[in-house]
C-alpha cells in the first residue's frame, strides 16, 4: 500500500514532537535531580544539617540564572524550593554551626572561621555557611568616647577694650556645630582651642566644622578678653562623652558589641563622631524606676583599669576590641538568624545589683522580617516580676542587654516606650555581629 507524501510528512512531524517532549521532560527531571543531589552533597560535606539550613548565595544564583534557559530555570527553581523546604528562594545566605568533625576548630573546639562549601550544577552555585558562636554579655560597662572634634554648647560675649562682642557669632558659628579643625589641625579637646586662640595674638583663624553632618568652614578672629587677659572665641564647648551601658557579646577574637544603638550628641541630636574611646568595668549603685512619660535609669560608677578600646559608634551600637579576657568565662551561644526568632517567651541578661549578671523573663511581642540591617526589629515586653518590681521594666543603662531565645542569642534591648516602661524595642543580634566584625 502506498502512502501519499503529505500524510507521511504529517506522521513524521507527530513522531518528532512526541520524541522532543519525552527528551525534554527527562532533561528537566535530570537537572532537578542534580540540583537535589548537589544539596545532598553540600549537606554531607558540612556534617549534620537540617535541609532547611541550606540556602543559596543570591548573587551567584542570579548570575547563573541570567544565562539559563527559561524552562530549565523554572525546573531548577522548583526543585530547589522543594528539596530545601523553604518558602523564600531568595533568602539571605544563612550561617550555621557544623559538627566539629566536619570543619577545623581551634584548641577550645570552637569553630569560628566562616567557611563556604560549594557545589556547582550546570553553573549553579550553592553556598552554605555557619553562624558564629559568641560569648554572651549582660555586664554593665563604663563607656568613654573621644569625639571627632568638640561640640559648641553655648555662645558667649567677650568684654574687650572696645566693648562687648562675640567673635564666634560674627563668624557664623551656631550651637550644635562640631569644630573639627583650626588652621588645619584636628581638634580633640578644649585645651587645643584655648592654646591656638592665644598663640596667634588675635590673628584670624580658619575654622573647620560640621553642621548636621555637613562640612563647613569660616574665618574667626579671637578677641582679647580684658577680664582674663586672654584671647577667646566666645564659645562654650563639650568634648567627648561618657556613660554606662550593657555588653551584648564578645567574639572569639575579642571584638565586642554593646548598646545596640548609637551614642547621640544631646546638643545636635546627631550621632557622635568619634576618634576613639575606652571601655571600663562599672558597678551599679542605684536605680531610678521608669514612669509613664519619663524613662528610668541605672546609676553606676566606673571601676578598675581600662579593659578595651572603642573604635566605632554607629546606628547599630558601639564596637571595639577588648584587652581583658574576662569574657572567656561567659556563656557561649550561637547568633540566631532573623527567621529563627519567634514571638513568645525569651529572656534578657543584665546587671541591676553591683556587678552580678542575672536572667529575667520577657516576651517577644513582634519580630519583623528584616532583609537588611535595620534597628528596632523586635518589640519586647518585660514579664519578670522581680525586674518589674525593681525598675518597672526597661530603663536607661540596660541598652545592649542580650536577648536569648531557644538557646540562641537573638538580639539586644535598645529602647523603652516612654508611655509604657514595661515595653521597648530590640535589635537583631545578627546585625550587631556583622557590625562588630566589619
């Protein structure tokens, strides 16, 4: 029997189409399976991991996806979502502590180097990391910072032979300005200003200063104050700042994080620009309870020698290096990732009596899912009867108190609600850790 050309051609097209579908399906299944195998290899290489701990490096995945065919891309995405059992494929890379047998450790057995384990399938890069373990604080600290310049807190008149005047006002200096340089010389304290004013016998000085963070400059001519027989600028200034706060954690290398919020210049309302600073032990000598409309405070005093250097003051706290190893006897906990933090019971560590660190019960009321570094990610409420009886809740000086949940360091206390001292804000520990080791 003879078959016509057209039916034969049609039959051939149908057969080819069916073969393409079968081959395509097998190819996609193969890619998805290889995706799962790669994750299994990664888990095996790292040690004991729950599959939810395997997250992928976003940049690497994005770069490779841009080069992939849409159909293969879809299969890989679906396969990875299924095998990783996570709803967010684009999640931040997590860091997790593997078993001691699967990575190198120091003599103490503590794994502190963040290491990547990678496996590539058709150009797709998978990365898994471990979260760090840190020494948890709760100790009260004395913090002294050296400012980057001096802050103008007042403008004053000078009595000269020709009458009263104010050189600073005439030069355009305002309260809240931070004087950083005079004639190109960095300014750190009041003595420098007085010395420079009198060294030039009234000659004009080039003043460099910051106003709300913006660099400015002006010329100022000191005037001879006949009541003191000294040249003066007509300003009152404040140098540096000091106070007490709470230690949040210390890394294996001695890098510390505390407060969880910046030290603010009370005159300008800006974050203090610092050139350095010192850390001291402190002891609590009294407590002022918080009230509705008025924050309470811990009263304390610095004790002993300098125990560390302050290097950084930013939106997420105060950071630096400890020179004393007292922290090595403290409890070691893993820093929790953001999505591990849940609403419900938790505890804080702080010092209310002398130098004794103690645990108190709180509740996590809200835990925001922050994809990047931000403050106030946690809303907390004090539920501990003893803490409420002593302070009415959260008071100044408790900033930096570690927050612990399910055996992990999840955050630090940072703010109190003025209208309800039993409630306040906290910052995620992960953000603080990242700032400490930057």
